[in-house]
């Protein structure tokens, strides 16, 4: 089927094979590199859907010759885009202000075909210049449809009910980052850029937009849908020239499919107004293909792969350390020790970059606890490194301020949930530290991708409590994770007791006792939302943490109803009938789990897009998504069994 499809597309090379995920020898077809015009070859799409079953978030493509009939990707300098008709005012902002000369590979492969006006589905990683890759064609199309927009006086006539371009982003931080880039790019034009994200005051945004007008709106799906559904908002786009969906896989992953459908229904139909749609995604799973069917013109689009076969992937080249903790009681002592050691190392050796780290937790409550402990350490003079925090319970202004401050900080530690794991550009991050097993393999890799950007160095650390070892071993199999036992705090056994706690354990206990009990209780219960197996062992371990690590006389109380909902009525939980019921949200992860769709339609062209995405031999197959595979290895046992568990990953 794959070869039959390729015969219909001139210039495509024969399919090649590669070893499949883990130890399977199943042959997976690898797609050619570059831009493939799929508008006239429906048969080609059949071959694409096959490989989407085994998609990788950083899947690559093999080198091949340019495909006959497509625009050659030979324009590699921004200045040369003037020959393709790109307005000088846009190019001046890029070459004179931003001081960009040569395009990145992603920009070259995406900008050239997008300038033709066809719809684009692009597979591209973050940190490769993809924002500029879709912004430039989008703005150029807006100017082509209305040349007056290229002049500064056009800003005087901007209206909120005549928006010409829309960019959708899954997170508030990424949307604000895109909007800032767009404002830099439109400096010499009359294009007015506005942002609309959740967590900000809707009325203030509307007043500003109605007063200043808007040509390009960068928004999150929820807020844009709210504005379009509100007849009093004055937000309309009857002359929409272009629509971009950035991080499309993440939008679906956090449950925005319904909002995207409602947004589309509020925009002019393609029969009323032709618009260019660009869909950018790091992965091409089935749900992204389904989205493309509803958003992209089936008879006029191109599928662009921007990742070369020979490219060294972040999760392959970055050193990654896994620390097998003896207990949850060892998490923060080990984290503090690691931060102090690595920051001191950078301070002593001037050849090393300043220590700059992101610490990822799986729940908002743990981020809140970690950030407060970090703040208390700095206030008490126990560390000099500045600390920052980003999580969903903060207001958008607080999140934006923290992101900007960390972005511009020379050194610092950011405590974060997954809201910063994708798309966010924080320069010069040297360490990514993850606590506990991430919700899926993709999350681990995207988090790790916040370091070693733009060919710089970096390293990853994974701090694993004992009940998470089994799930991590299955979830992250094939990645170059190496056990690391260089931290003194990771192995302390609180069960055996000690006359005097080790340094960092004593420090963690002292700091924790200054935190509000409600904050600690929320962190305690939130951890249960991330575990599906070994839950009674988890109760035992967390109770040990609360009594030894926090110095509490007993674990946090939980209600009978909460314990019943968790299936832990007969565990060692401190069940009290009058205990305040923990809100389900305290144990909820950032975002929703991935949604899957069984789609067997192979007649339409979008069915083949996934088959153009080859399966990474170390990538993440669909069977690895979700939390259904939490480990089954027992937690308690002899010292020998614990040492055996620590010796291998």
C-alpha cells in the first residue's frame, strides 16, 4: 500500500524499513524528507495513516531529492524572500531588528511552500524557529489580500470586528510568547497584534481591542471561543485570511477539540471566504489527522516534515540521570542537595554556564509546595539562586511575570507544572529535573526539551520514589537513562530512624513545618491521583514522609468518602468522618489525558498523513500513553531487594 501510494507521487523514493519499537522487528516505512504535495495524490495519504499508529513526538524523515512539481526549498536566507514577494517591511524587521540572516531548516522547509497560499500540515519540534516559520507566511498573506496593511497608517483604521489572522495556542504562556514575536515582526507595518488568553480580565482585553483594533489575534481556544460566542464582544473575522493552530497535538491532549469545532463554526465558511490554514504539530497521531480533516482543504494542502533522519534528538543526546529514592521522604532533600551541588559547580568553574533549572512536578499542589520551600530556602539564606513558580492556580499576570523573569534571569530555578513543558522558550536552561514518573512518555521528552536548545548543552534528572520505579521503567524504556547514586540524600532510610537527621533531611523538615497545613495536605492527597497501582504501599510511604519528614504526629486526615473514592478504605489512611473532603482537583494532573479516535476512513487524503510519519525505534508508541501501566513492583521489602532496585533502571 505504501509503495503503491508513492508511485502516484513523482520523485518519491522507495520505502525503507527500520527496527520497530523496543525489540520488535516489524518493518516500519520511513517517509521522505521535506515537503510533499498531497493535493493531487489521494492514494499517497493511505500510506501516511499507517505510520501514525506508531508516531513519535520527534519522528524524523530520510534524506531524498526534491519532489517534482513542488516549490524547491532552496531559499535559505531571509533577505532572498523578497524575490518571492515577501514585503520589505516584514523582512526589515527580521534582518535589521531581529538580526536573522539564514533560516533554520524548519523555517526554510515551511516558509517556502506556505508562501504559495496552500494549506500546510507541518510536523515540527519546538525550539527550532517554527513560530517565525508560520508567522511570516500568515502576515504576508494578510498584506497580499490588503496591501494597505503594510503601511503604519493602517493601524489607525484597525477594528475589532475585522480580524484578518488568528493564531491558536494550547497554553497562555505560549500564546503570549507568540504575540510578542508577532509584534516584533510587524514593527514597520500597520498590523495590530492583540492577545486573548484565559486567566486575564476579559473586559480589559475587549476595551483595549475595541480601542486599538486588531488585525492578528493570538489566543487560547477557550478564550477565543468565549469571545466569538459572545455577541457583545465585537470580535469578528469576516475577512479572515489565515488561521494557524500551533501545538495541535497538545490542544487535543488537553481537551480543546470541542472548542476548536465551535470556533470553526463561528468563522466564515471556506465557500464564503478562502483562508489559508496552517496546522503545526510535534506529533501526528490519529486525533491530529482527524482535526486536519475538519480544518484543512483536502484538495489543496501540503504535508511538511522538518526533522531530518540524521538529526541528533534531544532525548538521545542529553545526559539523563535517574535517582532511585528510598522514599517520598527523600524527594526534597535530594532536590535541595542537587540544586546546591550543581549551582556551586557552575560558580566554581567559569567555563560552565550559570546554573538554570526547571523542576517539574505532576500536580499543581506539589508545584505550590516545592515553590514555597524554595522561596523559604532563599529567604533563610540557604541558597542564593532565585526561584520562580508557574502553575495553573496562579493568575495569568502572575504566570506571565514569572515566565518573563525566569526567561531573562541569568541563573534561577523554576518550579513548574506541565504548562511550560511544550513550546515555551527559556534560554540557557542547563538542567531539567523531573519528580516522579510523568503522565506519559511524551511529557518526559517535551520537558527534557526545555534544555539543550539551539545546540547548547544540558542534562536531565529524574527523581523517582520507590512506588514509581516500575511504571518509569516501562514508560521510559529505551531512553538513555542512567542510575545516579552520587547524592547523599537519596538513600536515607527513615524507617530505621536516626538520632540526628542528615543535613538536607533536617533542613527539609524545618522548612516544611513553616508551611500551611492545608498546603501540605493538598500535596499529600494530590499524589494519589497519579498512581493506579501499589496504592497501599504508597499510603505507607507517604505516611512515613508526613510523620518523619514533616514532623507531624499523624498523617493528614481524609474523609471516609474520599478514601472510598480512592479505593483505600482498608488502608492506613488517617480517615476521619469530619475531615475536610479533599477536592478532586487537588489530585488532578495539569490537563486531561490524551483522547483517541478509531478512524478507519481511508478514502479521504488525510488518512495517509500519519503514514508519512515514521516510528522512532526509541519513540513512544500509543501503548505507552496514559497511566494504565503503573508499576507492579512491590515497595517494601528487604534491604537486598531495595538495593537491587536501586542498582538498575
